[in-house]
């Protein structure tokens, strides 16, 4: 997908402007839009996204890295603030921590860990869970 000058879009904002300025009734195959977006968003944080510094702990970085980012067991231990034993005890059964194995090593996807935390944490206000 190209802009009016025949060039590929150099930013999501440029693609948005092109879409906004398109004449009523303009149609573009969704696959072309998807390709244009893919070229723009690979390995780039979302506009306005908070990016943790490289020296941040995994408890901080877990919430800023892309959901597809894989963590090893040591990174998961740091991200969850728990021991390896605690994590290993929660890899089976209902409510298990989502994980994978890669050549025998445990692997955790950041987005799945974030969702697991949100599903398993309880907010307490004045000694009562909400």
C-alpha cells in the first residue's frame, strides 16, 4: 500500500492521515492495510507507550514489553517476585501459570503472565476483598 506519491507509509500517523483524507467510498483490501501496518509496527513501541529502561527489574518490565516476549524461569521469578519452587508448584491444575517448554526449559510469554496476574490478584480495601 502506497501513499499518493507512490511511497510506502513511514509512520502509523501517515497511514491514518491517508485513510482520513480518502474520498468517501474508497475501498482498500484489508490485507493491504494489514501489510502496511505490519511494516510500521514491528519492534516499535506504540505511540505514547511507556518503555521501561533496560536496567529496570522484570517486575517493572513485564508490564511494558510486547506480549509475545518470552521470559525464562529466572526472569519469571523476578517478574512475579516469587521463588522457582512457588512457580513450579503452580504449573499444573486449575489456574496454572501459562507456560511452554522449549527443549526442556520453561518459557513464559509476557502477555500471558500479565493476564494470569490480573486474573489471580485480589484487591483489598479496608480488609475486604473486592
